[in-house]
C-alpha cells in the first residue's frame, strides 16, 4: 500500500515501516559515530519502542554492545492498516541488532500488568541471568492497577487556578490563547498513580527478589522540569506531582538496593517533540522557540544525542555520577542555560502567528513530529508500494 500521514489533532493515525527503519538506522549510525561506551552488557528497557526509551535501547546495544530486552505496548499491523510507529521501530532495531550479532528480544504487552512482568522476568532468567541496567521510560496515559483492578487516567491540568497562556497549533501555525481549568484532588491522585514511581518500584522489587539484578546494578527513570513559562501546566501541575513522586521513588529504590550496591537515578532531560509533549498546551510553542535558539547556538539535541551524552558523560565515565542538590542527573543543562532561557523568554513575549515562522522553528517541530511516525526522512521512497505487514522477529504472532 501507499502509506501517507493521516492526522487527527496531535496524533498521526499511520506510520511508515521504511521511514521508521530509517529513523532507527540514523540513530544507530549516530551512536556508532561517537565511539564505544564502557557501559552495561545486559539491559532491560521498560518503554523501549519510541523516544528516550528507544534511544536508550539503541545506545545500550550499539554504544556498549549490550544484550537488550525491550518491553512496550504497541499495535502490530493488520492488512491495510499500519502498525504503530513503536512496533516498526522495534522491527528495525531487532533486525539491525541481529545483523550486528547482538542479543535483542522484545515483549509486547501492558508493562503495568503482573503477566508482562512475569513473562519478562522469566525471559531474563532463561537468557541473561541478571540485568546490569534497568531503564524505566513508560509514557502511558492510563494504568490498570494490577492489585486493585481500577483503571486510572492521567490528566494535563494546572493545580489551584485556571491557567491561561499562549499556545500554537503546530499544523497551522496559529498562535492563540488557551485556558485550562484546574485539577481536583482525584485528577492529581490518578495522575500520580499512572505517571509516578509506583510501577517502577514494583518492577525493581520483583527483579531484586528473584535475584535478577547484578551486583552494582543501576536503574534510571526520565523526568522533565522546564522553564517558568511552562511550569503551571507542567512542573507545578498534575504531571509535576507525578514527577515529584517518581523522583522521590528513586531514593526508596536506592535504599532497597543497598544489599547489592545498586542505585536508582532520575535523569532530567531536555524538552523534545514526542507524542506525549505534543498533547500538552504551551509546550509546542515553547519547543519551537527553544529549537530556534538552541540550533543558533549549536547546542540542539534530539533523543539520541541526549541519551548518548547521558551514557558517555554522566552514567559510565568510571567516576561518580554527578547530580544536583535533589539527587537528579541534569542532562537538560544546555536547555536550561541562562543565555538560552533569557532569549526564549524574550521571544515568548512577542510571539504571534505572523512572526513565529521567523522567530521560532515551527518547521523543525513539524519535521520532528512527522519523523516520530516514520515520515519525512531522506532516502525513503514514500510513493512506493510498501508492505505494512512486518513483524518483530522475537515476537511470534
């Protein structure tokens, strides 16, 4: 079939297998170009199919020759209907890993569930014995709690009062005002249950209890802080409460891993175009202005550049892992540079529909958004008849 992007709001309903393959190959080439990392050899990535999770799996495998197990929840293709991009990304990753002689297996299912945890632990026991590094990078809007059976939904809302500020429709370029009503306590509680640290802690407890963590094992989850202009809807909103919980959980997990000298960290990463961030009002406009400013300074990074730098300059240097006063790894340092933030703040004040094409990088935002779904890559013939029915090699239908 001829596969074209079909948009509905901030979601693309189609994905291109060849484009997703090119995306993965580009990331692998980048990691290999930066040289070997003295990193982990047996890695579990929970949330491994897109964004920072995919970049972590690629960096582990092609930066430090690690065996990787990836867990994710993606839809395979059906005749005439494409798979989700994360599924195609994983097909490409496993094929490239196989060519390179690297162990790579994947589990497609609900990572919050007891069943998927059990399947994953059994696979580790059977194939790898123990794990050196656990990456926790889930970005789900809902969680069916494995103990209570209650379905919790996260929300993107401010806390305390209505939030009003600028936003942009990145499809049209229209800059408008958006108002978001504040969350109630139930909204906050549900968001913490979905996006906080409870599930991360459950994974680590089971891995430790079954002796599947190697001596000195590390685990890492990803967070975001961001600037003042986004904090009402992000860091001081419902998501921020969940991130606070996630960051506090890192200390609890570190305490529980003392007997094996293991540690848990949260890495605060840069604002990037993801399916999740595209859904957050204000963020697309901020990212558009940020991209323009950071590209002009030569400090812009995508997911793979961020994670490669995290591994090579923070996690696996042979020395202590540097953290801020709250114990967090800061790989958002280039984004939060005073010069960058001052410039973005000035641009924010004057941003309009008319001047955004000049003062912002809306084109770069759109390009990155299309890339998430395998569109817009050089070297891919998007007019060619393409087989949508490809499968992850390690997952038998």
